[in-house]
C-alpha cells in the first residue's frame, strides 16, 4: 500500500519525532526544487531514510522511497509510509506523477562512510522518465562535539545528459565531490559549531551540557 493512510501518517510522525529526539539537528545546504523531484543520496548510515523523511516533511513535500524488495518483504508495514519495492518500478513513476518526491539510494546497499560505491541507473532513469529534477544528496550523520549526532545534508542539482548512463556518471561525480567536500569540512571545523554554509532545518534535542548551561544560566544565584 502506497496511498495516504492513517497508519502512514502515524509512521511519518513517528519517524520525524525519532529524528528530533535522537539527533541534535538536521542541517541543509542547497535548495530543493519546486514540486516533486528525485532525491538520490549515498547510503552510509542507518539514519539516512529517516533524515530524508524529516527534511522533506518539514518542507511540505510528500515523499516515497524505493527499498530493496527483500527488505520490504520483511517490513511490509513500511508500505503505509509510501515505500515500494525494487521489483515494483512502475509504482515509482505513478507516485512521482501524483506529486511525491522519490527518495532513492543508487548504491543499492548500506555501505561504509567512505566515497560512494558504484551507482545503479535507477535515479537517473526515474528523473528522465518522469521529466523531473534530479538532486545529488550527500549525507553524513556524525557524532562531533556533543552527545547526540548531527545530520548534514548537501544538495546539488544534476542536469540530465540525454542518456541515462551519462546522467548516472554525472550523478556519481557530483555525489563523490560533495561527500569529499563535506568530509573535508567535518575534518577541520570546530566540533561544537554547526558547519559553515548549512542551515538547521530540523531542530533536534540539545546536548546534556547545553541543557545544563541553560538551567544554570537561569538560576538567580549564578554569578
């Protein structure tokens, strides 16, 4: 089931709440296209689909997600949240035509937090067939100078190159470059300060030391 449902709404609300409770925040660089598009991201963290859901929900974008068929067969309840399987490709075109943004992980599997692996042509194929924008989305979920992880999401538009193979090659180059830039920033930035050029789009839970500072700062006897 990929149509809107009460259970689907509850699931998406639960995903959003989980991100806000367990992460310190989600930070975005770049903009989202007007209307539906294809969100093609690296898949290096368990958090990736939940971060995508939270960002798109806050932007008011109804979303769907392509999942490996064997995984969806194990977790069928995800269908209520707009998830469909890799053996149901026509479903993705139908949902894009109905205004949903498609979240897809063209590496096809969860991989180490390194440069992206080889990309399948699915993201470029969907963008070409649906006539919609394709976004390269570099994501890192990292534990830095606080006791809760932060998610950084960097978006870059990938122009269609006419052939799916050529667009996929450009997507791979863009995603690798954006991940390298993001990793480079993380390697040198003050770990207690959000990365330059990113804006917080989903507020998470402040760290323990931050909450203590707020409390002690409010005490009337604090000097």
